[in-house]
């Protein structure tokens, strides 16, 4: 979907440089930023829940899971899970 947005010039310039440095289109850069923001909020909320409640996962198993999934892969799984929960129009 195409959409027009207004952002401050200095922010646009930073985004342009970052997109060029990463060799990605601006739309990809903005999409990744939005996904990161939303998954950070979800992670923070889950951390609040598990700070007060045991997850029931043994520490050794949890450690092994974190070794297998790097941070980016974890974010991708969260995004996919969220997309599957979104009601279809």
C-alpha cells in the first residue's frame, strides 16, 4: 500500500542516509522500524508478566532456546504470530 506521510526534514535526512548505507528502500527501513517498535512493546509486556509469574520452563531449556534463536529471528517469529492473530477484513 502506498501512503504519504510528513516527517521533519532532519529525520528524513537521517532515514535517507541510513537506507542508503543499508542498501534498502526507504519503505523497507520504515517498515522495519515499525515492526521493531511494536515487537519491543510486546516484549516489554511479556517481560512484565513473567517478572511476576514463573514461565514453567526449566532454566537449561530456556538457555538452549535463546542460543538457537538469535534476536532478529525472535522478532520475526513474533511479527508472524501477530499477523496470524489479526482479524481478516
